[in-house]
C-alpha cells in the first residue's frame, strides 16, 4: 500500500481496520503513516517524503520522489505481492500501478482521482493502471463502469469515523475552551507548500476577526512538529505573534468539533468539516505559475468537496488573489453570525453525511479479498512475516 499524505493515511487506516482481521498474518508494507501502523503496517520510507502539492512545487523534490517510486517498484516486482493498493495520491500511485499491473500484480486504487472535476482524460491511464477501483462517492460508480473499469462504491470512511452528532462540549473540554466561547478553527493545510502559501492570509484573517471580537478563540491543529515549527516561523516573520492562537498537536477532529466556524484549505479536510456540520470558508493559495495553469483545467464551478457534492455554493470559496485576509475575515464573520445560514448548513451537511454512510471498512476489505482470489483463481494466501 502507498499513502502519500495525512488524509490518505487516515482513509487507509479505515480500510485496514476491516482487512487486518481477515488477514491476521498478512505482511502489510509500502509507504504509510501512523493510522496504518496501528494495524501492523510497515512503512519503508517516511510518508512525509511524498507530501507535496502543486505542479511546480514538486520540481525541487522530483528526483527524490521518483527514486522512492523506482525503488519501491523494484522491491514489489521482486516480492510479487498478492495485491497493491494505492491510496489516493494519483501522481505517484497511478504510475506505479501501471508498471505493477503490467507485470501481473493486481492493483487497486482507493479514492478515485477527481476526473469528474478536472483532467477527465486520466481515466484512460486509470484503465491501464488499475485492476479495481474503490470509490467513495456514489456518482463515481457509473463513470468507471462506463469506462470498463471494475469498481466498488464503499461509502466514505470519514462518514463512519465522524459522528452524526459531534460532542461539542467534550471537544471544548479537551482543549480547555469554555462551552460558551466563540471558537474559530484555522486549518491552512498539512503540506509544507500549503503552509507556505496559506498561512499569512489565514492568520491575517484571524487578526482582523480578533479586532472585531476580542473574545474569539482561535484553534490551529498541526499535523506534526515539522509543520508546527514552520508555521510558527511564518507567523513570526510576518510580525503576527500577537494573534491569540492556540496551536495543538494533531487532534484535527477535536478542533473541528469544538468550532463555531472553520477556515480550511481546500481538500479532504473541507469534507471533514462538513461532516462535523460546521459553517466554513474554503480557501486556497499556491505558487503563481501553478495557479495560472490549474485554474483553466476545471470542469465545474466549485473546488471544495462540500460544494461539489451539493452541486451548489453552500459555503464560500476564496482562491488565490481573492483569498485576502480581509475577504476571509468578512466571509468567516458571516458564517459565525448568520443564524439562518448556520441552520441551513446544519441540515444540508447532515443529509450529505447520511448519503456517504456505509460500512466502508467491511465493504472495502471484501473487495480487496475478492481481487486477491480472482488474481490467481485460488483462495488468497497472504505472505507471512
């Protein structure tokens, strides 16, 4: 298995929670993070080595990442595992899967690339690379079936992990926040490139909001110590050390549950916020050259997963030059104070949660076992440690 970032590690951990009891002696290895490690997964490289986003941001890291891909490919071609599962991270995984499938190794991909949003031509590459797709949105099944790619809709793992009714009081108690406090959670991203481009605008918005309401509390979850150090350096360099931020290690779900509103970088985290039924503002900034290319490649008017699933601008999206501290602060202020809007979002996000809810661990595990059996025409016999 390969997961290339924190969200993929979380999703892969859910799959392994269903698979490990079925294969108690299986050797689980590749590249992953702490959630996968809970099920005995061994990561041959730190997952952080792969964590980068953007067309141009990857250039300084390309040779290192390509070497990891080639070394892992050679290892897997020699080992011939019963199945390879790429978890999201299509830029890395699809290329690897194509080479493994060509060598007769069954390949699965968990979390389909957003071909329904942009770069739809990638489905031809997916057909060459993937033996079986595991998809997390119901409308994706038809897309892959029409392309002749075996597919199973397994629901979205986060819809099971996140409770239908989050416990706000418990989350605030855990973070030392008063139950009647007004709390804004700020999530500029987990990748270094995301922190680089989003931090100043996000914290600038917090500073403006603190001036409007000095009683506001700001919680900022950090995925790791490296990200926390870099974030702190960026805030200091911008002269914004006076913004009253409560940095916490991990605990992103606790921070979401505790929030009245969330400022979040576009990506899986925006769906997590929706499943926590929280008003939000979605924002994203990136290297200028990457933005100039990518802004012409989308098929839909939305980039945030909650809006894509709703087929509507449920929550604001402020991208690149539009994501100024003032614009972010104004949008968040509305999310905090418009009670009719907050009630509407609560209802729409609850409906969204129900639509994504399935026993993902069990259904994805059964799909994996089926592929393993079909690949050799025999009952799967996993390699033992």
